C-alpha cells in the first residue's frame, strides 16, 4: 500500500443524512466527471483523491462515460484505488451511473433498458476493480423505455449485490415520484436523486425538492458552480485553460455581459461574507436541508481545498438570501433539461 490515510480525517468532516435512509454522505462529495480521464496525469488525480479522503470526503462519484475517453475515469480511479484506497473500502461510498451512449451497437447507445444498464454496471465494476458500488444510478430518464424496466434493473443491481443503493439523475419531479413508487413496491427504496443545481440553474426548486422531501429521497447536486461560472474565473474574460475556452460543457455565448453582471454582483456579496464566490455558491446550494450533498470537481489539490473551505460558513440570514435572489437567475446552463422534462 502506497498511502496511509490521515488519522484525523474525520475530526472536522461534515456529514448529512440521505433522505430518510440510514446513509450519511459528506456535505461536499468529489465528482470525477472532469480531470480524471486520460488527459490528466495520473499523479495529479492521485494527489486529489488522497487529499480528499484525508479531509473526510468519503464519497467519489463516477459514471461509465466519464473521461475522456469514455470509461477512463473509472479505470484511472481503479488503479489509484488498488494502490491507495483498497484497505479503506468500508469507509468509502463509490457511485457510478449508466444512461448515455457508451459502446457500439444498439445495446450500448444509452437509455434505460435492462440489457444496457446491467451490462454497463458489470463493465464499471471491472474497470474500477471492485465487487460492488454503493450507489448505482440511472443517469437519465429514457422516454423510450418503460420506467418499470429501468427501475427493475436498478432493483436487480441491488438484489444481486452489485450495488447497495439505487439512484436516479436528472428526472423530473413527476417521474421521480413514479420511480420512487415503483422501487418501493419492488422492495428497493430509491435512495437519492442527482440533479444539476446552482445559483444559475434553480429548476429543482419548482417541485422536485418537494417530491424528494415527501418521499424521503436524498438529493446530491451536481454542477453547483455552474460549470465554472460561479468560481470567479470568468470575471475578467475567458482564460485559455478554462472549460469555456476548451469547449468543455460551458459555451462561450453563455458568458454574456448580462450574465457576468449577475456573477460579479454575487462575487461582491461573497467578498462581504469573507468567502470566495465558489465557497458562497457551494454553501448556498447546501442551505436547504433537503440537499444532502453537493458534488465538486477539482483540477488540483489547491482547488479542492478551496472548495472544502465552504464548510467553514454555511449560514445565511434572510437579508443575504434576498439579495442573492436578485442575481441568482437562470443562466441557460441546464444541459440536462431534456431528461428532466420527460
């Protein structure tokens, strides 16, 4: 073993209960959507994962198509897990998803079929080098597959021991209620929903959070920094190494002067709180107790540490929230709207 975890890793860690389940998740979890493919040095990835676990981040979130190329984030995580984290498996929450195109032919093009979901899960387990994942998600709602089939596949994943819990991502409030009812009938409760959510993408406030609260399902928000718009990176232009410059999930046209006026105003509010914009945005996303955790990405240990600093101040007064509401407006960045409209 190349790594021994910090014995004080839980001293200042913050955990929240996932809905009405018995599972606790860290308030900030680490997502491997970006920065863990073959375009990032393995040693950089290893440093981020080690540091995250040493700071009490126990949840690592993956998907079959994370990379680039597809599958590489799981494979790279598997290499690091084998060397550094295997002895700590019972302290980790590992999650993966299936829903988008993954391999050639009709059975690998994504969706919610039983064939695709369970085959993908088996591939993910092999790449990661684990016997099971803690959470297996349906990555998107598939209007072409009966919801009973998709939820039945999640139930099979859990009953077969390949996953401990079932989750869904980017489902509408109505479909979430239906999915929860189907899984409840099958005897495998829906644990968690993973929607996009940020100050610039507040769609879950229009019904989904109410459904999650009523059904006792947890919520873990992805893209809480709006693909980087809420990091302060774009206040003075588009840096060459940014997602917008590289065409990675943030289109240049979204960085309009009108949008940046709102971001700059939020930046000033964060400064008045003694926080960076990123820290305030993460704290804001956690202000609702129905939100169990937020998923962050990290390209460096320094960025990871800065994001985790959000946990130092999670409180807002009513006046602050009212001022934030004036500028926390839709930024047109919900890339997953089609799935959640189904």
